[in-house]
């Protein structure tokens, strides 16, 4: 998928629905082992349970689970030739 200027602008203008950190962007370089990425995301998911604000906690957990599901369904063992960008979360507005 080619990243367009509109997509980049939308991501730059995105605001969290919960007014907390619930938008996740992960840059994965070409050839990087997706098993390592999965372990990192699972670690972040377990750490996210420490977030005190319930709505932010839920939003972060949901975004991390979406990233994990995306990796699982892609069945990649390594990141594609051009690398990979994962973006997940609920936004209040994307202009």
C-alpha cells in the first residue's frame, strides 16, 4: 500500500478520543522479525493494565490488540521489503 499525503495529514491531525495516549503508531524496518514485534506488543499490553484511567486503559488495550491481530492475520515472519507501519486507536477527529 502506498502512503498518500492525505493519510499522513490525517494521522498528523488525529486526536485521541479519550484525551490520553491511545493512538499507537509502530514503525517496523524491512526484514524485522515479526515474532519480536509480537512479544513487544504483548509486553506493552500487559503493562497497559497499570493505566489508572479506565477509558484510556481500554482504548490502549484495544489498539494494541488490533495491532496484534493485524500481525497474526498477515502471517508474516518478517516485515515486508519496504518495512511496515502499524497505526491503531480510536480518534476524536481526523480532518
